[in-house]
C-alpha cells in the first residue's frame, strides 16, 4: 500500500499571514492613552463635584443632628467649627458642644489701677474685678489655661436675678493676683474701700464628652471669607457669619482673623440661640481646598488669565462650590448652589447667595 506524502500548504500569492504592523500598534496605543487621559480627567472633575456636594450634605446633617440633640435633651446643644491648621481662614472639621456650667465665686471690685485710695470715677473707673479666693477650683488661671476664660465673655455682678451683666475686656491671671477688666464701669460702686460681692461668669460651651471631631470630605473646606454676598467689598469678608466669630481689626482690613471658638448653638425649640441668632441667616461657602488657598471667588473663570491668582489659565475647570444656609429663627438648614454669574468679568460673582436667599432653583 502506497502512502501519500503530505505537502505543506503554501500561502497564495498576494495574501499575508494575520498580524499588526508596528505602526498600527503605535496608533492603537496612542488612541488608548488619549482615551484614558480624557476618562481620568472626567473622573477627577466628577470626584471633586461629588466631594463638595457630599460635604454640603455632611454639614447639613451635622447641623440638623445638633438641633435634634437640643430638642431631645431640652437643653441647648451646638456645633463648634474648627479652623484648619494649614489655612486658618478655612474650616475642615467640626465637633458637637454643650453648655458649660457658669463659674461663680466671690470677687473684689477695684479701680482700674487696683488701689481704691486713688479711685476717681472720671479718670480711674471701677472696672477691675479680682478673684478673692485663688484656691477656688477652678480658679481663673485654670479656666484660662483650658481656654474657657477669654475676653468677650459676660460677667454678672451680683450673681442673681438683680445683677447686671458686664463684658470682660481683658484678663490678667498670670501673676499673684487674678484680675479681669470690664468694658464698662461697675454700677453703684462705693467711694472708698473695696466692694465684695458674688459674681457669675458665663463660660463658653464645652465639647460633648466622648465626642469626636467630624472631618469634611478630603480636599473640601468651608471658605470663611467667601461666606458673604461680596467678600471683596470693605467689611465684606465673612459678613454672613456671626460677628462674634471675627476678631482683631475691622473685617475690611487684611489682618482681621477668625476666633478659635466658632460655636453655633441650638435652643430646645430648634432655633439658633445666643448672639448668633441675630444674624438672621448664616451662610457657609464650601469649596475645594485649592480654591480656598488661592482665594478664588465664585466667578473667577471670566477674568483674563493675567488677573487670576498665580496666573491661572482661564481654561482651568471652575472649582465646585455649594452653600449651606441656616435660618436662625427656625433652625432650618438648606443646601443651595452658588450663583457664579459674573456679568462685569471682575472675577467676583454678582450675587453668590441668590439661590439660597430667594429660594429659586438654578437653571430656571
């Protein structure tokens, strides 16, 4: 039997084996890299938007949580906003606080220089108050070391319903004596000798026991200067925050700052209580950390490149931003978009609070 010898098949003329040339591979890889870059940019922008909006929801929930705590406990409860360590004009975290029991004790009322023999109501008014028993626990030095005794607190003399409230102007508790100065003269002082009486100091809220600070999403902060209808105007930066949160020179100057203790307290009825209640509406402007560090306003995109901080290219995506507003009378907390319309192209939004204060919806 004859065996048939198999011959290898030959490729017909004009036909090639399947495969890619080097040029085709380079083109495919280039297209893939371009698509990946576009996708990464879109994901980054969407992540920034999601983080800022998520921060708005976090802040809203936290404030409403403090309000619910006050209603449930039938006692004031609140939130303390903690300044960011890297940029003290921003806030990145917050913690729940509750009222601190007032300090009470016996004090001596002295003229401003401390010597009653030299007292003259015209030139040396009686507005120095000295702690009589420095062994009292806590004494004023201990309160100051804990950050609970500072200028701006209220003191009532005598410590009863007939007493008069005064404001502490400054403290001097590091020496042998522990003194505070009041902004106004004590009513009905004695002409000679010292006046002894019981006094009461209204201490600031304390952090709730075992409470931990809550961080806003990474890369998102409350830009305190932008909490305003026009932060570039004189006395405008942070103008929609409680005035007690601003310290130092007038807010229109470059050197004004924010206090270390920014507390917002809710009453058992749900509204905002204390000095902050007079604000009517309090606005928090949330944006990306990078935008806050560059002090970018809501409408900065419309400015020419040379006028932007750090030479920012106008093609740079506008940082996302959002407003969280508290209506102090009702304690209602709403989240609204920021109106970034900039008709005169000065880099500042015409009315960033438009949607929040008018209740309108963006895009209508």
